[in-house]
């Protein structure tokens, strides 16, 4: 805080004038350093709208050191003339004077003196004028008195060239009364306190304004993972559409349920070591519904149910191999088989969202594990039109117009459904997509490693917005 | 899905028009294909080996198209064009013909082959004219088939020969490797089969196929009537009968362990190229059990009506199918359709495959959308419902949710947690490509600690949790393993913060409506666990059962996860609370 006395004096001065004051003028008239006035202005500004101060800059002319000397004692040439006696002076003596050299040449060009080179005893100088007008000194004196404006630009520049004048820029404030002007200063409160509320003193107080430009304090809170937030929304959509959640908490699956039951042949490339994670421990599954297994073997190797089958030697050993499931459709197969074992068929709508595993080459959009979203509807007489219709409704809820590229869909083959024991005429429509892909689109993430796994930057999790899929 | 790479301009030329990339993408979609990538040889080389290597490579534009795994007829330019052009062209009808001037060729299969590679089928393409492009496509189709339907030559291997350099009848037999001797393709001298196997050990291409017969007592081999070796399937052909641009008649043999696949492959090789050639000769082939003559077209009869969900006349559906190269006729009952399946369409094995083509021809987007009337009541899986509710409240308690991998290294769940792998009940993966996928996790703790390690720059304290599944061996399950839903949380700061993690556990119990106390309540009791600092670990009991642990981690665990500060952790099984 600046000197309170000075602040108050300043306020009194501002009160007395109608228009405003220049801080430089105040400094001059109070005989204090300009910086002290600037300090007072700043501290008054911090108090709110007591005064308003507008920064301005002005240029003015000032004498240099040499200029001051001339203003006091006269120009060099005038001093040369006045130092020469009637009988003249040897040139060598004149040159010994401080102002001699400069004064001599100027006085010569003004024709105030003359040089007698042939004088006995060396060159000698004589005055040629008795009285002279020292214009340089007069001009400098005008500037010194603050009347520089009376000189012509050309004259000032001439003196500047002679290093007698210099132009300086002065910064100052133009101070006027503010909307809350007062000549007495009250200290502003920073915050409302319990005491103020209790005593009612807040009514009398002035409060320091807040800086609304600044950010608030970062809160110390917990966060949900963005992929899981999207999962929650997908669950919500399925539940809204009347779909029941399937138990997908079995990452390890037999090849039988993952492939064979879906009528995927045992030589299919997806069953290759390069695409699927096989288990060495526990390496094999050991319990299957025997009659169903037999029907699966038959439809693969011999056909049936209207199919020619694949006509190959179906091996139980292949079906027994345990794997990390490559899709959640393995669970759908288990659920549909279970449904087929009911006394009477009832239509179902099922969904799941859970992890699946692929032994793939990893890149920016592929990891060895990801989440699959799956929807399944089983009923009598479902048609392709129904599949298109339900997909449309589902993806509408997602707010996705071009959904064809995001997922897969279709009707399960009769070679899959009939061996399970589902009644003829029951069709099953199904679709699937990954959870990661729409999440990456939603949150604008290009590399899947920035979304899932232990290497993610927690800041991304902290900063992720809520998930509203339809907006 | 296999990817087929074709030169764009050649493709457009064959299709008789050009497309923009978008139009072509759309066209692919209509036929169930996917335009995967637009690139050039130069691009591919520069991406894989750097710009300098790519200099001078061709910058002809290539389309990479994903085709369904069972559509072997789309694996080459010729097949793709036929697939994409069906609307415009008359369905080709393939015919097996006998040579006018000579006896049909024969391939005699001896019983010795049963021990190693029991099946073979063969055909002859006559009066053909190769251009460089057709020749390249012919070789490439062979390679594509080898990689896909032939399962890297294990199921089927294809050999193609210049028929005019050899003379039938041919013999497919099997002999001890030492007894087989010939000059293999592109070699200067003769080798025995044994020598060949060691010669090809270092061949970047062929070494992948050696294992198929390497350990067999006899190797398969095909001779002509003069004893010339045509091939030693599935490894290499003889040099003598190799085909060239000047070849006029091609002898194609497919040897196999799967006869169905062998027939499919032979059909593909023949039908894909017959369009260039005036006379296709597809001859009788002998196998030990009798004569294999390609059957006439299989016919399939189906009732299309229930499938579409729209009433479309049976006549119209028959027309659509015919356009898709599946010649169809409405049967006398007016409801059923009889469909002729060409040999190119080995993927058609059920009436539903025919109906899929009908839908494709109709245009999926032209099918009116309907809403199934299926009325059902939705249910959440109780375990997932509980997990969802707890997640919300753990975040409200100031903990941040992590999402870590279910697969990890053995070290992550054992050594780094100061545990012995044998006590983890971990399921082990037999074919991991890297150590990151050796086992399924048995705890969520290592994933959380790795997350902390990757985020050491973040302001302290770090409070993380995850509710997810671990996998444990379990003899009582059909697959011998089961998932187990866990809740795990860690607190990482300058001080261990046991009281924080303890407080979190109290909060979780409160959320689950379990009161402190013995019996039906919960309590903790000091426990020994190598993962935790001695004297700083407790076992958690709820309703009389042990449900998990909490404590301050052992400094060696901290170090092994490349952490520097104290850390406390909570790990419980939430399946007890269902």
C-alpha cells in the first residue's frame, strides 16, 4: 500500500478539479517523485472504482547537459567573443579554452571575429562586433522554461543535432473521479465471514471484487472410466428395449461352444493358433450335453436339417480344446441351447457386453482383448425386415446414422439352431459390435492404447465428460 | 476374412466402367464385401521397409478387398468381376467335356498314399491362351487358395503342369524319401526328397510347408507314364512340367487330406479360368475306390416366402436369384423354387444361403423395416447390477476407475506379488505371442499397480479401483475354470494410508448393508500374506466367510512394480454378496 498521506492528498486534488489531473503535473506540483504518485494510483485502483486512471504518454523536449551549460553561460561562440579583449588574442591561447575550438569556428562563420594570420608573434584574433545576439542561448532558455512550442520544428531539430536538446517520452496517468469516488479510503473485505453474518456488519463493508476470469480449484474427486461409462449407456439402451442380460462371466470357453455349436468348421481360419488363444492349463473341457454334441458332429460331417454339412471328419478332440472366447456368441449359443431345453419355447431377447480375446497382431485399433456388445432375439417367424428394423431402433438410440461400418448382424443358421432342439420356424437374429470403437469415436481417441489398459493417462479419465450417446 | 488385392484399373476394365472410390465401396457393401484399403505396391513397401526401398516400385493403384471366408470364388480378379457383375451378365454354365480326339486323361491313385495324403483329384484345361496378367492371376489364385481353403497346404495342395510336356496316365503314389529323385522347380539339378527337405529348410516360402510330411515314412509323389516327377505334394513341383506363358493345355492336380475341400479347390481353379479358354476339358479322374466324376449341378429346392418379411412373388425371387448366377425356376406348386448351384458356389450348402443371395439381389436397404412383436421383460444379471451400483459409489468415495487387461504375464501375478505361481490357480495360455499374454489374471492388483506405475507423474495421492473378473481354475466347471468378480482398490501416497483403504472397506460394507461385528457382521483379523508388509495385512471376514484382504504392500512388491512410495490395497470377492 502506498503512503496513505499521499493517497489522501491525491484524492483531495482530484476532488478539486473538474476534469482530471495528470499524474506528472501532480508530482511536479507536490514536489514528489512521479513513481510515488503512480503507486498511489495503483493502490486506489485496487480498491474498486474510486478513481479512474487512464494511462497516456506524452513527448517533450529537454536540455541535455551541454544545453544546460549554454543556457546558463551562453553559447560557445558568444563566450569566445566576450573573452577576446580589444587588442585581440593569439589564436593558440584561444584554442586552450574549453569552448575554444567549437566557439571559434561558429564565431568565424557568424563573422563575429576575424583572424590575422600574418600578425607579428603568430596568428591573432580580433572581435569584429561589439554587441551580439546569442540566439542559441535564447532558444535553449525558452525550452528550459517549458515554452518549446514557441520554437519551430526545424530549430529544435537543429539543436538536437548539436546534442543540446533531446526529445523524451513521459508516461503518466490521467486521473478522474470514479463512480465510487470518495476522499476517504475504506479497506475492502476479501470474504464474507460468519462474524459478519452474525453481526450484520456485512451491510457496511465493501468487498473486494472476484476475478471471474480465473479457473476454480480442481476438485479432489473420483472418476469412472470412459469406456465403462459408455458400457453403462449401452446396458441402459438394451434394458430400455426389453433385453435380458446374459451371464458372460466365463472368459474361458471350450472350442465346442465357441465354434462348433455355431456351425463353424474345425478347419476355419479363425480357429488357427494365429487368431485364437488356446489354453495349456486347463487344456480341455470335459463335459458336454452328449446327444447335442452328437447332433453337432453330424451336421458338420454329414449334414442334415436341410444342409449338406461340411463333409469332413469332425473330431471331438478339436471341440474339447479350451480357448479364451473369441466372441460372446459362445454365451449366446449356451443360452439358446438352454432355451431349447425348455418344455415350451418362449421368445427371448438377450444382450451382453463383455470381454473377448483374439491372438491378433496389435495395432492402433486392435488389442488382444476388447469388449463385445451383442444383441440376440429369438422368436417364431422373425424376418430380415425385423433385423433391419431392430438394428435401426438400436442405432437410433446411439445417435449413429452410419452404423453399417460399426458392427455385424445377421440371422443364425439353421445348422446352428436346429441341432440345439429349437423348434422349426424359430429364427434368431443377432448383431454385435465392439464397445471400444464407438467409444473412440465418441471421445475422439485415435489410439486404443490411450483408452484401455494400464498405460492410459489418468488425466484422460479425470477429464472425460459424461456419456450421452444420443447427443 | 481373406483379403484380395487387385489392380484397380484392371478391375474397372473387366467391369466395363470406372467407379469413384466411394461408389466402389458402396458396390462392395451391397455384395457383402468390404473395400479395406486403397494403396499401391510403392505405398506398401515404403510403409513396411521405408521410402528408399520403395523407390522404383509400381505405383499402380491397388484395391484391397475383404471377402467372406467361405467365398473361395472371390479370391481372384476373375471371380471378383463375376461376383460384382452378376446383374449384368448371363450366368455362366460350366460344362465338363471330353476331348474330341483322344481318350480322357487318368490319374491312378495307389494305396500307399493312404498313409500320408490319401486323396487326389485332377482336371485338364485345354486350348488356353495366357497373357502376362492372366498368368499372374492364375498363379496368385493358386497361392490364395493355398493360404485359405487349403489351410496352408495341409488340407489341399495344388499342382499345375504343362500337359504337353508329360504323358498320361498319371500315378499318384507315396514312396520313402530316399527313393524319390527329381529336378524341382527352378533348380539346376536333381535332388532326392531328403536333400530337398534340407535344401528348403532355409527357403523363406517353402520351409513353412515342410512339417506337413517331414516326419512321415513315405512322401507323396506324382509320376507320368514315363516316370517323370510332376510334383512332390504338398512341397514342390518338378521343373520338367512347369507352365509358362506359352502353355496351351494345363494339367491341374489337387492332393488332399480332405476330399471335400480338394473338390472345391479343383472346381475353383477350373471355373475361374475357363472364361478365357475356348474348350474346358474336365476329365475323369480315378481314385482307389472308384471313379470321381464331378456330379451334375446339385439342385436345391426352397421356399423363400417366410424369409424376407415382405410379400414378394415367387417368380420375382426366382428372377433375382437367376441374376445372382443361381439359375432358378418356380416349381409347379407355385411356392417353391428349384435352384441350380454352380461349382463356383461351394459356399451354398443350405437353402438359407440361397435366400441370402436373393436378399442381396433385392437390396438389404430395400427391405421394409419392421419391429418384432417379441414381448419380453428385461432383467439385469444380478452380478453386473451389483457391480454397476458399487462402481458409482466407489467413484463417489473419491476413487478413480481403472480398466486393465485380463491377460498378463506370469510374473505379474506371481513373482512381482511375491507369490508362487503354483498357489495362484492361474489358467495358462499355450500360444502367447508375447509374455504379456501368458496367463489369465488371478488378481486385479497387478493391473492397478501397473496403472499407478504408468501415472507416477500425476499429483498424489493416487486412489484407484477396478471391479472386474479374474479367472481361476475350477475342476467343478465344464471347462475347468471360472471367472470371479473382484473389487480391488489401491491408495498410493507418501504415507501408506492404511486408514484410507480401511475406511474404503468400511464404506463398501456399509453399502452392502453389513454391520461391523462377528457372526453376521464383518471384521478383520491379522493375516500373513507374502504380498503385504509383515504385520500390516488383515483378512476380511463377512457373514463368517473370508472374502478378501487389505493391508500395506510389501516394499519388494513396490519395487518390482517400479514404484517408489508406500501403497495400501484392498482386494475382495464380491460374489459373496449376491
